[in-house]
C-alpha cells in the first residue's frame, strides 16, 4: 500500500491549520494606520494624565491591534491541507469529487472552461451525444446558437442561465440547458488570467421532448377524435332516437338496430385504442430501445397468432427466415405490433391472392451498419401509385369502403411508421395494380456496445 493511503487515519484526525497572509496583514495595517496612530496618542495621554504603567499601555495597544487586524482577516485566511498531503494531492481529490458528482447526475452534463472547451463529460452525455474527446469545443456536438451565446455570457462572468431550443433533424427534439459557473472548482489558472471569469462552467441538458409531444398529442387527439368519432356517434344517436320513437314496440327493428349500434360502438373502441397507442409511441419516439431481440421469434409469433385470420380469408402465410439469429435493438411489444399490422393488412386487403410471403434477409448495401430487411408480400389487387406516398398518414385510406368493411381505423400504418422511427428503421412500400403489394422494413442490426459486455 502506498504511503499516501497508509497515513489516511492520521490525515482524517488532524485539524486543518490556519495561517495569516502576511501581505494582507501589511496592507490592512497601512489601511488603518491613522486609527492606530490615534489609538497610540490616546494611550499616551492616559499614561501622562493618569500614570498608567507603560507595559499596560503597550499591552492594550497590542490587544486592540490584534482585534482590528485579526478580526478582519476571516475571509482572507488560507486553509492548508493536512500534513502528509500535498496541495496538488488535495486539488486532485477535489477534482475527482467534482467528476464523481457530475457523473452521478442522470441528465447529460458537460464541464467546460471559459473558452467552451470540454474538460469533462459524464456518462449520460456520452450516451446521448456520443463520445466527446476532452479538449474538443462543445460546439462540435451541440450546434445550438442560443446555447453557445448563453455559454459566452456566463463565461464572461454573467449569472447562471436557462435556455431552450429545438432541433428538427434527424427528428424533432426540444431541449433545455442550465448553464452555471463553477467559481469554487476553477482549477489552476495561468498567470495573468482574468479573475472575473469562472475557470469552469457546468452545462446540464434536459430533454423536454416528451413534455412538448404530450402537449401536441392532446391537441391532435381532440381534433382527430372529434372528426373520426362524429359518424359513429351520430349513428348511435339516430338509432337511439328511433328506438325511443317509431320503433319503440318493433322487436325486429330493435334487434337489427342494436346489432348496428354494437358495431358502431366497437368501431369507436378500436379508434380510441389506436389513438391512445399512437400517442404513447409518439411520446417516446426519440428514445431508441436498447434491448437486443431476435426478430425471428417475433415473426413466428405473429404468424401463429394470425393463423385464424388466414383461415378466414382462405389464405396461407409462408415464412422464410435465415438460420442465423436476426438480432436488433427494440421493444418486443412494439415490434410485434409492427409485424402483426403488416401481416394482417396483407391478409385482409391482399388475401384474394390466397397467400402472403414473409421473409427476412440481410441487406448488403449498408457497409458501416448492417441492416435486416423484413418483407411482407401479398398477391392481391395492389395499390394505385397515387396512394403510396400517403399510406402512413393518419386516417388516410386508399379504399375507404373496403377499410370500413375490414373494420380498419386508418391508423395502423401511422402506428407502424412511428414505431419504426423510434427503432431507427424505415418502411418502404412497393405496389402495382393487379400485382399485389410488398411492404419492406429496413431495421439496423444490433451492434455490441461497451455496456453490453
């Protein structure tokens, strides 16, 4: 064990030493010299007038001098490190403590100097913004003008600031930064450094995306729900008024109307479920899942679960999967929802072709990050070209009548799109009238991170 650690009990039990700064004592004496001269004159008069002994006058002067000088020195004392520890070692302990405290914070944190150069980055910041080398400017990773301007103001000695900004690429994000000077942990300064500027600055970033999306989701939910729910609600209201009036005693009409009302109520329930599902996904679309899954298990699960639908449509689902594991980073329930939606759509809208092919292959076009391609192909009537760009829009239907007959809400592919966006994947649609349709999902293969080891 090193000498530094072997003496730690002695260091911990020894009180801190206090020493006066001699230059400051000298300057203080100069500042109060006239007071001291007046005090000496008063004591001299006391000695002449009342016969005060010389030693008593000198002792009184010395006591008052100590009270004046020493009393004003509280803020100018220097705390010495305990014996056995150098000043450099004490500074290293403070530096390690600061880094440990910053690293314990759950939000991304950067410690930069007054020039904006990165001095320390915590684990949350490395995970959120990627690896940032010590010595690189903060602007290399965060290019928000409002943040950099606030950083300049704080580095020039200004107070702490809180600023917000938004980003549009690669997805819409809202972020907040708290920028605060670290006066007490400024580190060693070069000679001639400006003492009015903080040596280090702490930048803490908070993600406001979920809050902003929640606000937007509330507004969208009201607008979309009011539009889509108006038809079934009007239908329910009309049948209830009919049952209360002309068909009050008509048993056959009552049974038929109740069946239609049940269908309309089920339609509203499906619509509300899909809207809530879409809202939940959009709230966390900016957070990429970290769990590694084998996509083959999800595809087999969906094929088995949709076997009754295939039998109802008199079609078969053919699954062709590779022998090697298809590992991706994702959330199981959401990926199950994607595969279920695509296969179910293929059965319902392309079931006339009597088969649906589901396959998985590795895409060789991506050199840096390998991708897997999931294809769901049907052999039905196909989709007109003008509809393809808008299929993932909310409530868009290529064939409104068929969609209503199949009990669709118009939100299925919108949900698929948002789930794939969260998984850094994308959806491609190929179709020609009379040739069926092929929906392809391109999703990145899982790459091993240090946290997975």
